C-alpha cells in the first residue's frame, strides 16, 4: 500500500477533454463568455411558499427528473466525445453528484422506493445511451466536493494502471428538498451572490452538467496537467467548515508544488456565504501570505449559481479556459471586498473591452471545494509544454 501511495503522489495526469451545460447555455463557449462578460445568470429561489417554488426560468433550466439530467449529461458528453476516448484503451467512468439527484422522492415516493440508489440508475442509462463499455465505474456523493473527489479517485485508478482514461461526469438538480435545506440554514441570498464582498449574505443555487476526461498521457499540446488532488475530511460540523480552515489547508499542502510556490490564480469555492468566504480567506492568507507575488483570487458561483456536486468540475473547466486564453474573469458582483480579508481578490471593475485581461502569465491555478459533511478538496491545474 505504501508503494502505491508513493506512486500516486508523483502521478502526472492530463485533462484532455471537457464539456458543460449550465444557466449560461449549452456549451463551454457560452459559459466562458458569461464569465468574461460578468453576466449574473443565477436566479433566486422563491422560498416564500410551500412547496418551495424553484423558478429558474428564463435564466436557467430546471431539470425536473432523471430523464432531464440524462439529457444534460449527454449534452456535456458530446462536447468531449472527439477527445480521444476511442481506441480500445481501458476506460473508467465516475458519476459525481450530491443528493440533489434524488428528485425529492423523500416526499413523493413509497418507502420501498426510498431505499433505491438515486445515482447508479442514471449512470447505467448514460452508458446504454452512449455505448461506452468501461472496465470500472462508480458513483461518488461527497456533497459540493464531489467533482474534485472524483478526480482524486480517477488519479488513483490511473496510477494503478487499471484504466488509461477516466470520464468524470458531474450533475445536480435543484428541487424543493435542496432549496428548503439551504433555506433552513439561512444560506440563500434574496438578491445576488457576492463572494468575498463585505455585504455578502448568501449563495444562489444553480444547475449544471459537466464532463471531464482525465488521461494518463497527454493527447495534444493543449492538454492541461493535473497535479495530485488533495483531499481531507474534518469532524467539525456537517453544514459548515471550521473557521480555522485547517482541513482545507491540509488538502492544499498535500500538493507538493503548493509548498514550493504560490499559484498565479485561485478559483475559490467562493459561495458568498459569510462563513465559507471567511474560512477560505484564512486558508489563502496562511498559505501564501509570505509569497513574493500573491495569487489573484476569483470564483464562478456569482455567474451560474452554486451547482453543488458539479461545481468543482465547472471550476476546473473555467481553469482550462484561463490557461488557454490567458484571461482571468472577475467577481462581477463583488464591489467592495471585506476589509478583514487579506487576499488579492479580483473584484468588479468598470466594463471595458479588456476587463478580463491579466498583466501576469497564468501557469498554475488552484481550485478549492468545500463540502457538507466536512470533505474538502484542492486541485492544481497547470499549463504544460507537451511535445505533439
């Protein structure tokens, strides 16, 4: 076991394909355009009535059932299908999601039906529709850290040599069960999510489906290198991280390169809740305060909402686009950064044609995810020079 872990700790993997669909539209180009334009496409959940009214139209789509979720996963998958999944190499498939996929059967279904696995049937149907024949499959539900947890497991599969590529699928839907849960925690804002703003008061919920291909070898010069993912769990609280951020910090320092030098950019979990943002700032300050050049910090949830188990995958796709374009999107709803925070946050700027340009070369990006139940994850994506 020690040998396997040592091998895994030095593993080098590559993101060789990706696709997504969300409130921004049905392609990664739509998503990237919305981030760079500073377009807030999230929409408040109407929690004034029972059952909770989840009205995302016209800004976003509500995928009411498993068939709707399958359709959206297929939209994301078709964007990566040409990315070297063919060729007879052994494939693994992982579905990452939270309990947002349960279609609210906790109220609507019989006791017997409540015992069913809410995730496996969706993955099984996806494999039938696509004709894929993976040698390994699994479903992961680690709340909002599900996508990065899936990448962590995918790296282990690749290190073991049981597969050559892993397709990570991530999707969630928002229904009354999920909306009421966040409302009960007083985590929802009635206006706009404002990550790291002094007036932040909660998050917006959103829906997305994403697909990532993680490979043991790069397929082209445009492949992006994923360093070993850091994963940690704490027993502090089920619904919020410890304010010290110790667990997230431990996940970050599991990545040796972060101990050596700060990244140029952080795509934070950045929900816009009081406690999440405070915890992340504590961690970023502790890790990078002594750095000669502090990383810029941004986030995506102000744009498409908090997409739960898919959020880490959506952040990873945004990181790929930053490396490819050398543009960095701002926190468009964040007007005045909390004065107690010490990080270098990319708050909103006056709109101009070059508002997403950055003066520094971005070669390495840190992505963070915090999940209910105390599972926290960190991943670093970096630009690599790969010979074709």
